[in-house]
C-alpha cells in the first residue's frame, strides 16, 4: 500500500517531534503493509529552507526498513494560491495536496481551486470529511465535476474523528468522491496509520471488495506513474444478508 499523506518529517510541523518518533512511525508503517510514503509536512516558508536536509535524513531511516519515500507537502489553499508556480508537488508529479480551512465552500474558494488547476496542477483535497459537513456535498460534487480529487483519512472511516466525519466519509465514498485513503499520521500513538484495519473494514461493508485496493494502492500509484490514471469509483454498501453471509 502507498500512503500519500503523512507527517513523518521531523521537527517541522505538528508531526514527528524527533528521530525516535519518526523511526517508530516507519516501523508501524511497515507493520501496516505500507511500502511507499509521500511525506507531506504542512507548508511554511521555513520548511522550504530545511526540506532537502530533513528529507534526506528521513530517507536513510526509511531505506533501512525497505520503505520508499517521496517528497510532498500539504498546503492550505490560500498558501497554495500565493505560492503557485513553485509548489512542492507529490512525488514530483503535477498533483498537489491542498487543505481547505475555510468553513464554507464559497464560490471564491471554488475559484481559487480552479485557478490552481489553470496553472496545470491536479488538485487533491485533503480530508474533506473533516473539513466540511453534509450540507457541503453539492459543492464537493461540483469540485468532482472539475476533476478535483479527494483524499479521505483512514481513521475517519473507523470513527476516530467523530460520528459526523465517519458518516460523511461513507457518503463521499458512495458518491465517487473518495479517490485516495491516506493516514494523515502525525505520530505513533494517537494519530497513526490505521491502514490494515480500515481496508479490512471497508472490504467487509462494501460490495466492491476488489475495488477497495484502488484507494490504498492503484490510485496512489497513479500519482507518480505516468502511464496510470486516477480512477473514480462509486461504492455500494452490502445489505444485512450480504454481510451476514460474507465469508
Ligand atoms: Fe495533514
């Protein structure tokens, strides 16, 4: 599996606080079956200055565990708009991970996202299920129609971010607005990966068992493989009897 959103870089944001924490996170990622990680610290001006050194330091640690790391960053939408033209993309692709912190999905916000797309970027919205509410679904659909992609958090499906985020994550998955499941891991304890458990859970409750891997493996791979495309799928819940008789 491939994790496209992870705060593994040491001492640059609210992610791994020291090398030992990063080592433990890498160990846990391996245990979860994660083979590649796109490292996505929160963007700051300072981050750009230290990025290369910090990334190399991490790469040495991950290499020892057989995990491949790629460069990336998580931008607040307003920062991405200001920095456009020199964004740190995911694994040197055209994909950018963007967090929308405005509570309302106004036309202005949609225009900012459109503006980034016009610059040639493919936009992945980070954790919409935690940023928005059910009433925003129509606007999120509009973004989907603009070929904007969505990354949901593994822990949200398990209820780790509350009932509202859990419900919205299922709704988004069902209407084709979940292209990636990522950890958004910040540490080795309270905000870890949850990949294995979430994948198993989703395979149990949705009929398209085979397509669940699309979210953990194939679509993440398409971010940095030129020959592959990110695929949009709608998922349908199993009914009571289907769940009862599922082996
Ligand atoms: Fe994040």
